């Protein structure tokens, strides 16, 4: 993800699967950092909100970008 002139990424422990299929919204987010729930290959999957996760992890990072 790129916010203005800064690139932001996530480090994950492992990638479970990579799929290409249409996104089918299955429900609303139940916690901060999640955009919504989607059904992917028959499994309910949380779709993350990267900007919100960065804000939770380091709120000062986005403040410096927005200034």
C-alpha cells in the first residue's frame, strides 16, 4: 500500500493460500482493523483494513503523512 510518498507493507508468518475469485461479501466487520467478511472458497475470511492496522500499530506514522 502506498500513502502519499510512503510505502507500507505487512509481514506475515505464513501465506495459507492464494486464490483468484470474485469477492462475495458475507458480513460486516466485528472488530477494528477489519473491513468486512467475505466468503472465499467456501470459508469466511476477514478482509483487513491496512490503513486502520497501521494506525493502530503506529498512529504517528499516518499523522506525519497527513501533515
